[in-house]
């Protein structure tokens, strides 16, 4: 669609974007403030609070746990999600409709309910240690991305190409790896990124599954905030935003950001 | 009310590329003029400027005595039929057709009567309550046509309206469009890349290239007497042979082609022949003769059967030519032959710069 | 071979969803009916407690207000973004995506700095002499709503930009060629065609805000408890697991009901449907 934009609409949209971005700018400013409390505009300029993150052991260990959980959880979700997405598209007619619905259930069930239920049945009920519980929980949480985003790529894939490869003597598994997978690369990358970001930022599921000694970064941030309201939190936030910037740069370079509106 | 459309010295740019170059055109009241050309020639740009969706860099668009150039699109009162129909997907067929009347403040009862009558004319009364998604391509196109006609616009414009239909339907629809247009006497501008469609539907056709009109004339003249090499190639003159006059004897002219082939041409048939010119001929206009005679010496290549004749790819001293030979004596590839122009089927063009 | 493939490939994911999601959630809900005082006694207790009913209505109210504001703000921005030229549009989308990819904790935390006692708003207002004492803006319903809107507007913008860009240019041009003024084109063509997208956006924001945890925890605290924070508190602070499961069951039922009603509405209002 194309139409001319009334200047008033343009100005209002500008205000919306100010609303979206100003809080993030404020966090960045506050992270450098040479005060023991959070304030903006920053008074003075110090990197003390960034150094403080690394001085606090809990931030270091939880960051490592978060990365572990995000990589393994996302990896696991792709490992089970990609074959499912493939089968759902390849055998669309033959497979029952409820199967596709099943894989998006993790979106439909409130995260906090999911987290609580996992705690009850897996961690307490089955006595699974904290780390595997977290990884399984996150894998489930991000499974819809693996199935649906990869599925969208597969929906655009012409399966007669696969049949051509098989007719030329390429065995099915090799065909999948050398013919199908390269053609849905964008979908797999997108799914990985969305899933990874969701996992690394998750609070609602992790808040139940983290236990004494093992926690994730967002949960640690929440815990730190309850005791201290100093610029350390702002500094951690800035580091997390830098991670986001890095991820967006990768998205832009590989897929173009506009794919996110599709 | 029938009025004429006048386009004066229109120029348009997309960024730094000029897509229309000082284009002028007038469509007489009640006339249907087609803009014909390949994609990128500027035909759609012209239509969009007239419709008010694009602003020209310079120039004017007039409808009767109204200057439309700076008028907003919704105030122009032009009926527009789109390539992809552009039906409102959320409105029924009836609501689609009465949309324009609603914008004009026509009362609901009156709208239903007028839109209903228009649907009757295009044969879709039975489908009035359907949504566009439940229609076939041909039906959608009829709704689009009805929607544009019902507002009784002084100007109708068509943007490749038939290109999404299958071949049979395309022929039926263009007859239907022509009948409706003639019956209403609506001045019309029709954009297409399909030569047959343009020639069959139009009073006059403007053949466009690179933002300019190359020739604007009736289909008959365009087909038989193209004004320049571009139009000649466009309407199917496959052979353009550069020639130089060597001798004149009254109306008879002897001209020579590269490689020394010599041709006799009569100014009684071709009109005045300049010293340097091009002879334009379709394959029909070059006869393949196996016996030696006056014409262009050729070695025959691939032969194809056309039903009414054999067609040969020929290599000659003036380049590769296409010529037809009789069915009674098929010739084998490699045969030496002579190509003789059939004067009535050829025409004379100024040499290309 | 095919038979094995089509079921075998979906099997791991199917088992994972059933074992890790479906069964645990069903068990959670099931335990609420397995009470000595009768199958519905915990629900009776929930709805007889003014405190808890208050939390439920507050949660619904906050979710509704957040959804409404996000719809208006998101639609406005998406409408403008959809008409932007290529480069500007990419920039606008980046600006909307960036907050979306930033975590909930970080984005909620920003509002602590802005709305706190020593926050920017209070600093500005006292600095300008408009107020003498800093206002208590945190731990109010307003602060939760502001942060929630902030959380969900980017999602709405992205959803609606996609929808609005999907409206063919032709259709809008057809409308104006038929004499519709810009406002008429907006009301009679663009808005009706955007309805399915608006419903999708509304469902996403409503369920998201209805079930949120981190934002009400940070900006609402004990005073503005919502269903999510109530569930956590019952489960991890008072260890009342039956109470927590009851809250969980109510959340699941309401979420599914909302999704079901809205998607039925979307199907009925979808203009493309035959």
C-alpha cells in the first residue's frame, strides 16, 4: 500500500519511536553514572559498574549458565523441530491437522504455567537436576520457532527438487542434507536466532527451574535488583543490548531485517 | 458527455532515470487509443500519471477543458480497470460495483438500481452477493469493468486488463470491452504489450519505446506502412535490408545491397525512394526462387513447414534473412537460391542512424 | 519407508511436547480437582477471596487497557511505516525490532529508572518546580500499564506492518480512482482489510500481558499483584501448590478461551475467506 502521510501522523509516529528508544538510551546513560544509585542523565562518567559485573561472581556464573542453556536448548529444539517441520510439509496431506497444533502449544500455554508445571513434574516429580531441567524447559519453550519458522521456509520449498535428487540416485538422508537443508538455510538461521534470544531473555520458565547455586542471568538480575538498586544492573543491561545488536547485525547480514515482518 | 484527452509534453523520472520524454498524445472524444510496447517503455507510467498516481516532472494532462495535472487522484473522475482487477476483497460484487457511486453520495436505493443494471449488462447479476474470492478470473474482470463503468466516467483507462486471463477468454473479453466502450462512447486509453490485442480493440495505437511514441496511427497503417525501423520490427518485418540507389530510370530504381546484389524497385509502388534506404520485408515479402534471377543470392538453411508455405533461414551477403518458398518445390538445406522481394508486401524506410 | 518417515520424523517432537508440556500442565490442573473438600473447593476458595478476585480483575483490566493502547499506537506507527520509502522503512523496522529483542527484564528495568523516586520524571517535575515532593509512580497500576505497553507495542508494530504491507497498492488506487477521499479509503478499504491482523495482534498482546510475570513483579510489586506474580508467590513463597495450581488452571482456561473466541472472530471477519 502507498498513500501520502499526513504530517500529524508523521509526528505522532516520531513520538512512538521516541517512546520505544528513549528508555534504552536512558539505561545506557545510567550505566556510566558515577553515583551509587541509578540516575539519568548520568552524573560523572565511570566504567566502575561494568567492572563490577565481572567482580560479582554470580553474574559470571549465571551468564555462563544462560549461554549453555540457550545453546543446548535451542540446539535440542532444532534437532527435534526441523525433522517435524519437514514431515509436516512433506506429508502435509497425510498427517493429521492436530499434529501442527501440538507443536505450537508451548505458545498457547502461559509460560509461567508451563514453568510451574515443569517444576512440579520434572524437577520435583522425577528428580531431574536443575541444569537438564532448564535445558529441556527452554527447548520446549522455543520449539514453536523451530517448527514454524523452518516450516515457513519448507512451505516455499519445491519438493520436486528433492524428488529429482533422489531420482538421480542420491539417498534420502544425503538428499536432505545436500539439497533440502541448503535451501531452507535462512529459515533455520532465523529460527535459531529467535529461539536463542527468547531463551536467553526468558524469565517466566526459568524462575521456577533455577535452584540454589544454578541460575540464569535474567533471574540473577532480578535477584540483584531486590537487594541493590545501583548502576550495575544498567551495565548488565547494556552488555545484553550489545549482544542483541550483534545478533541483529548477523540477521541483517544473512537475511535482511524485513523478514521479521513476514 | 464525451470529451477528449490531451497529454502535452509529458516528462517523468524515476530517480535520475527519465522514463517519459516529452510525450504528447491526444485521444478524441469517444475514441479508444492503445499504448503498445514492451515493459519499461513508459506506457504504464503514462497511464498512472493520467490517473493521478504519479506526478510528471513536466507537462500537462487535460480532459476536455479541465486541467488534471495537479488534481488529486480521487477527484479526477476516471474509470480505471487494473491488471490484477484490484477488487475490494472484503466487499461483495454488488458493493464493489456501487463503491464509486457511494463516494459520489448517490443514495443507497439508487446505487442498488444502477449497480444492478450494470451487473446485468456484464452478465453477473446472479453473483451480486459473492465475495471476489469466489469468482473466476473472467468474472473478476467483468466486475472490475462494471465497477469502472458504473460511475459513467468521461475517461476509461485499462492497464493490461486481460493479461491474467487464458487465451480464449482474452479474445471474448476484448470483444466485450470494445462493445461496451463503443455503446457508451467513452473516451478510452488502453495499455497493453500484446500487439494482437491492441490492434483488434483500438481505433488508433501508439507504439512506444524508451519513453517516446514511435508511431501513432490506425492498426492498418501501422501494420502495412511502419514509419521507422523500430515500428517495422515491432510489427513483424523480420528483414531490414540496407540499400543504395545506383540508377534511376523514370519511376524505376535500381538499388544495390552489400555484397553486390541488385534490386529493381518501382516508385509507383513504394512512393519516392531516397538514395539511401532500407527495404523492410516479412518472410512473406521475400520469395525463395531456386532458379537464377534478379535478387539476393542466398544459401538456404533450416526449413520449417508453416502450412501455407515453407520458411527458410537464409545466409546472404547482407546477413541472415528469413524468406518463404512455395509448397510445390521444397528445397534442401545448402541449396543456392535467390530471394526476390514481393513489392506489394514490402515497404521503404529511412536508413537507421 | 514413507510411513516410517512421516511418523518417525515427528515422533521426537511429539513425545517432547506430550511428556514435557501436555502431561505436566494437565497434571497441574488435575491436582486442583483432587481435594479433600470437594473437586471445586479450591476454585470456590479462589473466587470467595476478595483479594484474589481483585487480582484476577486487575489482571484482566491491565491486559485489556494494554491491548487497547498497543492497538492504537501500533496501528498508527505501522500505518506510517508501511508507506515509508525503502531505506527509512528498514530503519523504522530496526528501531521496532531492537526493543523486541531486548529482554523483558531490561525493558521493564528502564521504567524503574524513569518512574522511580529519583527517576527522570520526578527529577524533571521537581526541577521545574511543578511539584515539591517526588511522586510515587512505581508500584501503581499506571506504571505496570506503561511498561506493558512499552513491552508489546513493538510486537504490534511488526505484526501490523506486515498486514498493511500485504494490502495491494492496486486496491487502494482503485478506491481513489473511484472517487474515495483519503479518509474514505482508510475507513472503507484499509481498515476493514487490516481487521484480521488487528485481531492477531490483539490476541498476542492480550495473552502476553495477561500471563506476564517479570513486568508486574518489577513495576507492580506486592501492591499491584497480577495473576503471574500471584502464581509465583503461591508456589515459591508460601508453598501453597494447590493454590498456585488453581491460579494456573484459571490462567490456562482464560487464555484458551480468549484465543478461541478471537480466532473464531478473525475467521468470520476475514474478508479473504470464501
